[in-house]
C-alpha cells in the first residue's frame, strides 16, 4: 500500500472512531478506488472491501482474484461460482470484524444485493451510508488529486478550443462533439460527455446532442468533459455563430454576474446553500429566476458528480480543498440557453478556477 493510500486508511479509521462506525463496506467503484487504489471489474458477483479498526480484507470472486493480487497486498477471501459467497463472507467477517459493534457504513453506490448480503450477516447493527466517513474525506482533494484535476482541466480547455476552431455553419451538433472526442482520444484521454446544444436545443440543460445543423445566428451551449489519468474535467462555454440572437448579450451578462457572485461566496466555512443563493439571487433580481432550473454546482473528483452538491437546501459546510462546479444558467424555451461553468478548488481565502479559458462567448464566423 502506498503512503497516500495508507494515509487515507488512517484518516478513515479516525473518522470511524469519531462516528461510532465499526465496519465500512465498499463495493467496486470510486470509493474503493480512492481507498485501495483499484477496484475489480463490477458485475453481479459480490466483491467487497471490508474495513474495521484493526483489520481490512477483500471479499473477492475467484474470477477476479489473480488480477486483483497484482494491485493490492490486502488479504482476500476468495469464493468460486460453484460455491457462492456466503462462506467466504462469513470467514472475512470473522477475520476483520470478530466482535461486531457500532454501526455498519455501506457504500451507497454498490449493488443492493451486495448490501443485503452483508446486512443479512450483521442483522443487529445500525447502518448508514458514507456521508460522514469516506464521502467527507473524498470531498477534500490532496495535492496529487489537484494536479490530476488541473491537468484534466487543461486538456479540456484545449479540446474546447479545438471545437471552436472547427465550428462553422452546416456542421451538426454531433460533428462538433466528434471533434471533442477525437481531440481527447488522440492525446491520451477520453471524452466523458459532450453536450452541444444549438439555440432552442440549448434551452434544455441536458440536451442530447444530435443532428441539428448549425446556422448563422445560433447561440451554442458547449458542455464538455473528459478523463485523464483517472480524473475528469467538466466545463461549459458558449459560442455564437455570426450575430447573436436578440437578447443574448443581456442574458450572458446576467449569468456571468451570477458566476462571479458564487465565486465570491465560495469560501471555507460557507455553506453550500450560501453559494447557490448568491448565484440565484443575481438571476432572480434580473427577472429570470424561473429560468434557472437546476442547482448551482456539484463536486468533482474520481466521479464527475460527487459531494459536495451546491444546492439551495444543502447545509454542507465547505472546506479547504473541496472541488466543485459553479454553473448557473438561464434557459429560455424555444430561444436559447446560456450556462457558464467552471470547476474550482477552495483555497484558504479564495476559489481557484481550474480552467484558463475566459467565459466570454466564442464568436464563430457565420
């Protein structure tokens, strides 16, 4: 286990003591990746990382055991398809958690049948999800994670610029998205999503990029993200083809002021809902409150969407090292939408933006 992973395990056990947690159980996915540095292929075969105060072990299908041994030296309790997982799980719990006490924390992202298998084996213990253990630890990024997120953001910047360079009338939304996907692939990354929404399509925040042909006068929402070295990026910018549609400049300026207000509110010690309110009040004061139809942001780490969530109801207290999006928007049905999104990391006295691209609309020739 590397020093970074050992430190994460130590910090998790400190949280477990503070929260009265006797056992943390994680399935294949981002929580296990963060804590163990790998996870086996996720399928219907139960696989669990079990962490108690003094011991940790893996319940592992035989199909994945040899490959997993290349990634970790953690003890494994291996089960075969012919036998099923029950006996191996019982052996793992006796080794890791011989005197069950406290609560059991479950990975909220793992399969329900994995969770029920474990709960059936520990029927008397209280249970919770990872919010105040693994989840809160993952929310604040270390220097290594910051460097990977920054590099991923820089690649995303370049992919956006490549799309801008290609943008012209007669292209379809899908063809613009293809430019982004190709750019990522040719540089060792991969595209995670490409939302390209021209004019009326941009009024749908999660528009499904399609065959709409770009034409002069379009305002184009470009929300793209990729993954590099295990960490994602996410950014939204606007492009205008020729002359902008009526009212565009006013709405863009309002959304930009909302971004700036949220950036000013994003400080360690603030609540997530304070950041959401700062952005929302700007848009509401300008008369467009009903057209800001989603939260102001979401956390970003191993997952593209993870805590903290920047919503109107979130009491989460923001802390130094947290990484999240600030992405207010205004969506005018049948006309156009405008969303401006940056990923930030909280520093002691400011929110540092990971992207280097300005939020001004790119002007393509009509």
